[in-house]
C-alpha cells in the first residue's frame, strides 16, 4: 500500500480526503473547493429508502461520485452547466448501509478555487417512497390526459403546407411582438423545419417582419443584404453566419424562402435578417479598422494590431486557456478595446463631421459587440453564460430601436436562451431579460422531443468537424418528452398561457419541476441522461411547447473559409 506523507504531519487529510462528513436533513453545507481537494459525505439508508440532495456550484465545475456501502462506485453526476448551477443527486438505496458522495473538480475543466452548497433535501423510508411513487404516477396520468385534450396536432413540420392547423396561434399570439423559438438540440432537422414553418406563418399571417438568430451580429449583415437585395449568393449566406450549428440544408431553405418572399415585396415590406450574438467578430473588426483609418489615420497601425490580436484570440479560443500569460494578455486586450470605445464616444462630434452619423454609429455598434465578447468570455470579468445572455438581449433591444417602428420579431435560439427564467440557476437567460423588458409582448416557445438522432460537436474527438451524429434513447419517466409521447401525438403544440383551471395541471405548470432533454453545441456519447437533462417549472420557463416525437439529424453543409480585410 502506498503511504501518504500527510499522515506524518498530523493532518486530518488522508491522501487528498478530509474526514467524511455526515449529511443532515435540511442543513446546507457551504464549502470552498480548491484545485486538488476531494470532499466526502456520508448518508445512512436502508434498502428501498429514497435520498434526494442537490449541490449548487458557485464558480467551480464539480463531478460527484456516488459510492455504495460496499465501497464500489455506483455512478457519477456531472450536469453540463459548467461552473455554475445545480447538480441534482437522488437515488433509491439498493442495499442497507452507509452511502458516500465524493466531491471533486472535473479534471477536464479549468481547475480553480470555488464554492459550493450541498443540501440533503429529503430522505424517505421505503414505504413512504413507494406511496409517493404511486401518487406521482396518478398525477402524471392526469397531466398526460390534459395534454391529450389540449395539444394541437401539427399536420406537418415543413413550410408550404398551409396554416389550418396553426390558426389557434392567431388568438394565442394576439398582442405579441416578439416570438422566441427554442430548440432542445442544436442539430434536429424537424426543429429547424418547424421554425421555418412558424416563420412563414408569422410573416404571412400575423405581420412579423424581422428574423433574429443566435449567430454573429456582424456576419449576419451579409445574409441581410442577400435576403433584402440579392447581393451575394445563397451558399455563402448560409454558411457565413459563423456557427456550424446553422450550416445546414434546413437553414439554407429558410434563407432561400426569405429571399424569394422579399423579391415580390416593396421596400418597407421586406423581412430583415439579423444576428444578435456577440461571437465571431472578424467582419466587425474589419469595419472598425476601416473607420479609424478615416478618422484617426495616425493610429491605424496601433488599432490594426489591437484588433488583429482580438480576432486571433477569439478564433483560437484563448478565453478557455488557463495559463497566466494568456489571461494577462486577454485582460490587456479587454482594457485597450474599452479605451478604444471610450475614445470613439468622447470624439463623437468630430468623427460624425468627418464620416456622417450612419458610418459612425455602424462602427460604434461593431466595437460595442467586440467589447461585449471580451467582457463575457475573458475569465476575470465574470461568468460567460451570465454576460453572454445579457448582451444578446441587449443587442435585440438595439435592433428593435433601429428597425422601423412597429417591428415584430421572430427570435431563434436554444431553449436555454429563449426560456423566461434562467440560463442556469444563478444566471438569468436572454429570455428573462426580454420578458422583463417586454412583458406579455414576448412569447417563448420551447421545443422538446422523445427520442432520436441529432448532430453536435463530439467532445471526445480531438478532430471533430462539429457535426457528428448522436442518438438519444427514449425519454425516461418524468421527462416532458415522455409525457407528450404518452398522448399518442407524433407532433403537436400546446399553449401554457391558456391552460384550463385544473388544479393538477396548474400544479404541473406553475409549481413542479419537470425534466427536459437539453443538448447544446457539445455532446458526448459517454454522458448519462442526467448530463443532458435540464429541470424547469414549465410555465415559468415557457409560454408554450412544441413536441416532435422523433428527432432526426439536421443535414450539414460543407465549411467555407473567408477573408475580410
């Protein structure tokens, strides 16, 4: 046996472990977790008992191992929420004895000191747990019955099939100016097709005139020129937006439909295509360079060097490096970019005299978005998710003020961004900011599914091109996809806002947490369902839900390279 030198120092830690600490019901434990720390907690349970706990991460990405009374690992717990948010822990004891939870930092992530709160919420005896399961099953069947009666079947997910089945949406969306369209995965063909169909309906039947997507603010302006005026070409317009997730046949079809629609419309009646994400700033940097060459030519070399470094840092993902030198460089680049924006604002009058107000404002907004990226992704400035969603909402606000009065907007993003409550438990979502600003004028549609295939970047491959196919098994008990599947519907939508005043349903929508599948731009075939499941109170997160029983993989298009200087 390998000896542990800490024993000779008289310390309580043994080979990285502090003494095992028992968990007490409803007595939260708040602790710091350093890079190499391993904490252990014990829970005594009899066979058949149910244990429910949660660990809330605060600036640290943890992985939890549940260990049985025989000292053998039962499973690991690691939700895909980074360094913030909850790690749910629950199990039914398969044998009597003492169970343990081992808490440590995820080795694949960035090791840093952070905090967490661990709480034992419930421990039920076997008999009480079985009674609880029976009551839950009865309530689940009542919820399924309500869904069966209130869900609206969809005759098709593809555009061009008329709108008879969508007519109830005219009442649902009366008075709504912003419709958020989410997605449970970034790579489901049917989700993308249904969004296209909803866009067609909202444009032609309800007067919506702007399409906004979770993609590069700067690069999407090429797409807008194409759909408005035919400048450029369809293939480039499809792949230029900067995100491999949208380089698909389905998005190309949507862009082509917008171009065709606009060709027969007068100016002022055409549909705008805008991006609101703060990532992928190479085109924006080129616009900024050219502007400063006009207003401060003597600083051209200095500003060109700064912007070239920022674009390089973004394209090479410096924000995810952990070495101190890179962190220091990023901090300097952020400060210098902030100073550049300050100089632009402080010299507004003379710059506008030289270039005109339109060019000045264009350069200023590109520079704002570039600084948004740095403030969101540079580690020293806060959590990525919090600031990214804040600034994406801010950019939607910006677009709404700049587009013609009466603009009605369709907003495309992942469920987590569209949701009205939070991105992670401690980070407000983009949708929550939209809800705060626009109230009931914002309607959030979530999308969910039961089983099938989708595409996402495989985190286990070092040479991933970003569109591997993954397969997900049928949704387990308690997952919203399973509830919908039990209705017998293959594709449908339901409006939570107009739910009937049924006590069981009201509880399900407004009080109970329900699981939903949630896959982003990264996925691993090794992950357990808990690692790609999010938990939501349905009516707090979404106003309505669209269900597709079987997901199939979106159809990717080839990559293209561009130069913008």
